[in-house]
């Protein structure tokens, strides 16, 4: 196999975080994350008790849920509250 073939067959694994890491990232409790999951936040279940969040998808969901119809100063307050997007 040459370099061109190996590059075209590679897939990138999305960067994922655990519930604990997401809780810190968004400055919310694990219980709040469970509620967000129940209301549409994208997540993965790689095992019966393990929950992972794809960072790009979770960030996009949080922005969509909390930023629609809000002004830029509100977005600044969200960022200053510790939500790292």
C-alpha cells in the first residue's frame, strides 16, 4: 500500500470527554448533563454504564440551546461563567 492509499483509508476519531469532564467544561452538575441528554444533547454509549460526549457536537448543542436569540453580551457571560467553547 502506498502513502496515498493509507491516507485515504484513515478515519479520524472524534475527541470525546466523559461526564465528569463535560461537567467541568460546562460548569454544570452531572445531573444537569443527564437532563440535557434527555432533552437532546448528543452523546455516545460505548458500554452499559459509560457515557461519552463528542466535544464538537456537545459544544454546538450548548451554543444552540443557550445562545439562540441572545445578544453578544449574553454569550460573553456564558463564556465568563466557565463554558469553554
